[in-house]
């Protein structure tokens, strides 16, 4: 039985409500003749099309029924919500311990622009993590803000994980205060792409206790939405501010969530959470009206609604299972001789971070530098040979994200693929080291000659010939 993590909601009927998805389901079931827009609604424009089968294979007939542009009493309006969308946003706010939530269906790039637009004016002084997403940088530049950067004080040479110094952060805040021009806004990244997770309430408290007049904060939590449903990480999230809002009544904290990265949402599903004044809520709504598309995606809205309900009921167990799989993967890498060419970048990371930063254990940086295969080639082979997709690699490592969609079968397939690649690499290296000539036949033309270096390209060529059924001779 799944355990509840959103303890601030004590009504089970409220927990399982999905008002947006339910309202959209009613629209999907009703035969509606639309004289407004979206010719594809309920498949109307495809009834006689030769391309209908291709549309169906990609999207399915049900998708056309819910991808609508019906507003007003029949459904709701994203910008002037008073029905299903408003209720869905209220439920999300309660699940994430926020004062309010705003849904965004055009990605977290837009959410970042909305947050910056709401909290920044031309000439404002902004302190920002230099590794923040490009959308933050672009938005501040367009507004004309004066930006001071927090630069990384440490960087792992293998994983490229990095973190700035808390002393540098506090020092910059205090210098600005001493100069009589405190920062109007601080922008931090709580959950980085590579797996660094900050304790945001503790960091904000450090800044406030230092004596600054700064009261506005934007926190990028793009990769950390699921952390709100894990007891081990929930208290480190941006909305888990404890008594800070009571101690600092003018405090405004805005968080942007890229929900599709860690929850069961459709791509570009995003959300803005906030704690602060009613004035803050209005500024965010006006900014969303200015930035967001006037044609929001209804399927994305429904996926946010459903994913929130799923995480409220099932999130604790789902996240725990994801962390357990990542831990099992690390343990297997560390102990299995058939995987001896790999190691995880964990120990040096933990030794280097202060107590306000930690490793997101669902992100595994796998050092592959002992293989005679570059990480880029390894990424390509994993996808080409085993249909395993890895997005991020550095000069030495691959980044593996053990999200809630990764199952035991996924982990098993990944380990088997890594074993096979290590075996192939070792066999190829041994063949090259013991031979003066390496000759595939046919065509009988050497691909390695005496005195030449063992390169990843040679190993790769041997493997490609063997896969195609061509025999490779060591002479």
C-alpha cells in the first residue's frame, strides 16, 4: 500500500481528485462540433485523410479528443481560471506546501522568464548562480538587470559537477549591503542537471540572518520536483520554509518546476510555486499572461493534474524505489569483476561539499575512462546496440538518471550492456596488443600496423567488423 507523503492534506477524497483530467474526459466523450479552432479535435480533419493511420500510430484517437480549445464554462481558462484549472492549481499548491501554484504548458524556459519578469525591473541588482539555465540569463539581459554571478568554487574533473562557496555567497551579500545597495533578487539552482542538491531553506536563512535587506528569491528546481515527496529531501526544497515567512513577513520565494523531468507528465509540463504576499501572486499571474502562449496545451494540463495526484498518493514509494535502484547499481559497479572498468563518481563529491549541498542519489555519474572507448562512442553504442538512451556525457563519464520510470528490467539491461561493452573492449585491446597486424577478411586490408597506437577507433572498427560477420585475424 502506498504511503501518503503530503501530510498537510488529510482528506483522501481531496487527494485523489483530478479536476482538470476529469473535466477534459467529459469533453472528450461528448460529440462536439467546433466552429472555433483545432481542426484535429476529435479527429475531424482526418476522417478521409490518407495520413490518418500515421497520425493514429503516433498520437492515438483518444489524444484528438482531449486536445481541445474549449474554454469558459465548458472547461476553464488558464489565465482567468475559476473552475477545473483553478482547483487543480490549488491542489498542486497544497501538495507542494506552497501558497499558490501556476501551471505552465510551454516548458520551464517560460516559467523562468515569468518568474524573472515578475520579480525584476530594469536596473535591479541580481545575484545569480552562474550555472543557472540560459533562460534566466536571457531574461535578465532583456530586462536590463545588473547581474553579479556566483561562480563555481569546486568542480569534479570527471563528472563536471560543481558548487559555489557559501562564504562567497554571504560575502557578496554583505558587501552589497555595506555599499547601501543590497541585491533586489537572488537566483539559485537547487537541483542541478548533474545531481547537486542544495538545502534551500537553510541557504536562504543564512542570507537573511547575515542581515541583508534582500527578500526576493527565485529557485530553479527543474530536476527536483519528486524530492517534495521523499521524507529525506522534502525539508530541503524551496517551499519547505518552516517559520521563515513568519520571521520575515516580506519574504518572497518563487520556485520553477520542470515536472516532466521527474514526474509522470507530458514534455513541457511546468509549474511555478510561490510563498509570499498576495501582491506576489498577482505579479506572477500578470507575468504569465504576458509570456505564456494563449493556446495552452490541455493534454499537458491534464498530465500535471494526474501526476500531482499520483505523487501525492504514490510518490514516497516511487522515489524510494528509484533511489534503491540507483544504490543497487552503484553497489554492483563497485563489486562485480565483469564491470571493473567502471566506477561511480561519489566519494570525492561528498568530501568536497559543505553541509548545505549534497548529491542527488538518483543521479549516477559513471566514470568510463578505463575503457578504450570514449564516452561519446559509448553513448552511441548503448543506444545503437541496446536501445539504452543516455543524454549527458563528459570527457570521462556518463550521467545516468534513475527517475521513477526506471524499473528493475531497465537496470538489468544497462548492466548487461556495460558488461558486454567492457568484454568487447578488453578483447579488442588484447588483440591489438598481441598482434603486429590486424586484418579483417574480407577485404584483407590491415586496419592496424606494427608500432601504431591503440586507439578507440581501432577497437571500434574491430567490433563493427565482427558484428557484420567479417572475421578479424591477428597476425
